[in-house]
């Protein structure tokens, strides 16, 4: 696979076999940066970085010209400029990105009602039922790319496959501005030579554990007995990669039109800059959100945070989870990841965690794996203790060391619904 800079790009020729490839993953190319180039044509062909222009700004997006120098999202702008001194840095314009994102999503819905947005610039589409109207998946994907370009001026990359997991890999390999089709019968051959790092959920630690034992490709995983994989990675992850290496992914494209959310916020008595206190508060709020989700028998597909600084400037950031969850540990990890990527120029007066895009627990069917099984058991025991002895009697040991009298007004935002 490429390095995110267009190297190693693979695309399908016209007339490629698309049998069974009814799931599309559509990903806009360097979305924020491409919008800036669209609005200022003088930037075309130049290395452009979208990010904070002062202080500890981070890269939100970069054109492929900048990525070839090693510039990546979430990298400090200062580091990016050292890698690419000729880059042009422009501030983000989120309202403009949201407007164009809405137009792109409308185009997706013109093709099929089965659209699952993953973020502002990517989505899964199930086009298996659209064949009679628009033709086979390959034709639909090409038509969609043309419509996006003609009606927005932006380019997108599309992967077409029999499953969400393989479609996502294919779209990444086709970037920028490409289409890669993997016929259902070709799935295992397509996956076999790829690095183990290509599989969903296999991060640096898991890949290092596999590679240290000579398991470097997806085909190597297939040739490794499942019990061995489970010993190396743990039962849940071992089971997951065993299935994914064979192209097995039970997840369907989900289209819940009702948006719901549950969240908690804290306004501090005095503005807080202490990193440890802020992280502990995020963990505590995430645990409370998880408890409310479990009580209502909901799971969240998206986690968001809200941060208000001393000057009342307020930011929100959101992240879609690999699988919906109601486990506080998982929600807290996502919240901390979002927090770590947020530029923080001033002390903080308010912090919040919210679970969004809720669905009934188990509504997605039985998953092939459950990464949260152990934490689910632990937090279920905490729920029982709370029911018997009251809230606050049992808490995380990690929160006790950072407990300070910093809290002021506690907010319990109601569940929000938009029909």
C-alpha cells in the first residue's frame, strides 16, 4: 500500500470484473486542502498545508505535493514546515468544508439511500440494490466520481468490493483520484500479498508482534493456525485478523436516520491547564456517558468532545468508532485521542464528552469479535455496585490520584434527537 502520498497507487481498467463488488467506499482526496485549492486556484500544484498558523498549530490536511515531503495530518505545523519549507500554510475554513461535505453526501444519496457517512469526507455506499436503476457497481462508481467532480470541482477515490473492509483498503490504494475494484471471487488473492498492517484494527503494536514472528503478509496470517494468532494478539484480535485475512466481514452499511446523543460536561470553578487533571476529567465523563448508554441499552457509533477555553472560544471534535460501543473505557480512549490532537493555547474552563449516532444495543447483529468483552464485564460489575450502593462509591483508581476540587457547574445535556 502507499504511504498516503499517492505512491503505489493502483486503479482498475475500464471493464474490470465487478461481480459481487456491491459495497463502495468513497473517500474525498485531501479534502480540506483540496477545498482551499478549489477556492484559490493560485495554490494549484503547490504544497499546501491546512492548519493553525500560530503557536502549537497542527496539520489538518495537506495536498499530495506536501505529503510527498512526509507531511501528515496531526503533525505539528512547525515540523511540517521543516520537512517542506516551500509549503503554503492556510487556516482552515470549517463552514466551507461542511457545506461542500453536505453537497457530496447529497450526491451519494442520489445514487442509493444506503449511505453510511464515516466522517465529513468519506462514506460507505451499498449499491447492490441499485443495479437495475444505474447498472453494475463499476459503472455506478465511475458515474459517482464524475458527478462529484462536475458538481463540486473536487476529486474522490473509490474502492468497490464485497465487504466494507476490502472496499476501504481498495479506496486507500487507489488514491488520489482513482477507482479500484475487487471482484468477490478475487478477494483472497487481492489480500494475500498485502502487509498485515493493511488489516483493519492492526496497529503498530499488533503488527510488530506479528512481524517479529515472521508473519508479515495477509497470506502469512492465513497460514498461521488460529490458536497461534490468539496467543500472539489475544483472543479477540486473533479471531478478528483470522476472519479479515480471508475477506470475511459481517458488517453491513448502516443508515440510521435518527441522530441521538448522550453527553456530560463540566464547567470548572477556575480555568484548568493541568494536563493530568483534564485527562482524568475526560475519563470520568466518559465513564458516566458509558453508564447512561448501558442503562438505556444504547451503543454509540461516534464520540465527540467539547472544549471551551478561558476566552470562551469553543471547539468540538468527533471520531467514528470502528464498532459501536457503550463501554466507558473505549469512549474515554477515543475522547483522549481527540483531546491530544486539539491545539490548546489557553487554560480550559469547560470540557465535555458526548456519545452520538446511537442505536439499540445489538441492533447490528452478532459481531465476529468483541474487543470490549473484558471491559464490558468490569463495567457491568460497576453498574451493579452503583445500583446497590449509589453513585461514586466505586471509581477508577487512576482518577483518585488526580482528584481535585476543580468542578463547578455540572451539565447533563439531554438526549438529542433529530428526525
